[in-house]
């Protein structure tokens, strides 16, 4: 079990050490901000936020949770200490800890889950999603944004996460999903110009030029002629005109001479 006075280590310091290199004798301290109850049968996962507000995954294996704690003890708000942690890259693109030694873990008291505490957890998970997105790990980013929304289901952070989920869906070519996330973002109070732009981009990718033009026109008015919105609107109108021309040519070809 970690010594109470052991030198601490953060997630960022573990990243600097590199994958597979333990922070010998040091202790990663943090609080559980999410408990993932839908993990694979042979493992369990929590998200641990450190003193710098950085959040990463910690995977536990059931056969290792017989002593000195059980998985039921690992609830949101509980403090964890992990001795000599080492960073691992998981198959789903996440960075975190594959915890194989139960004796290297200390489970401490639970923090009161006030709205402010939950908001900080949600913000941390959003930050994790942003880091994944910037690294091109869009599936991992999607998971982090979804977890943030589950922790805090309303408010500006949830709205931003819905918009970010739409961006992830677009990167993954899932444009119907992107449109659905944009609609959720609007209901949560997201910026309608940004939402309209993102929705218009996906409608265009789906070949729905009428809806694309409608939402982009509104986004153009709200954003007062934002360059990105205007460029997207021009592209939609160009594509729509091309489609009409192709259809007219097709019908001319079908007419008898």
C-alpha cells in the first residue's frame, strides 16, 4: 500500500516518463470522476482526475480486486493512491494505467458530490476528450465527451461536449450522428451559429443540400458573415447547382428525339 508521505506524480509527469516506465516509489493521487460499469467482463474501469485536473483511465481486473478493496468501493468521488504507476496505451486509444497489483492501491474517503464538484469532473472529462481529438483519436474522444455528459447532463459543458461529439462523428464519417448531436447541442443552449455550421457541413456530406443551405443561411446571419460559414454555404450552393444540372441533363437524355 502506498506510503502517505510518498512523493506524488501526475498524469503529465507519467506521460513525460513514457509508456511502460514506472514512477518508482512515487504515488499518483486523484479522485474517481467516472466509474465505467459497462466494461468488458474481464476488466473494470474508472477515470481518475489528478491534482492538475488531468483525467485518465485506470483499468482493474476482477481477480485482483479481492484485497484490500473491492470494485464496489470505487465510486465517483473516492480518492485513490497508486504506487509506482506506469502509463499504458490501450487498444481503444486511451492512455492510462493497467493496474495489476491490488496492494499498490490505497482507497480513501469519498468527496461530497456537490454540483460544483460534478461540474469540475465534467470539465476534466471534456478536457480529456479535447486531448484525444487533437491527437486524432476520435473514438477515444467520443467516449470522453459521452462520459462528461453523463456526469453533468445540462449546462454549457454538456452543450460543448455535444458539439464536440458532432465533430468526432464528422471525422469518423458518421454524418447522421453528427446532425443528431447538433440537435442535442441546440436543446442544451449551444451557440446556434457554430451548431448550424457543423450541421450544414454534415447535411452537405449526406447530399441534403436543401437542409444544408437552410441551416447555413441561418448560421451566416447569426455569425454576421463568418468566413468558414460563408465558404460552406457557397460550397453547398455550388453542389446543389451541379446536382440540378446533372438531373436536367439526365432528363434531356431520356426524352425521345
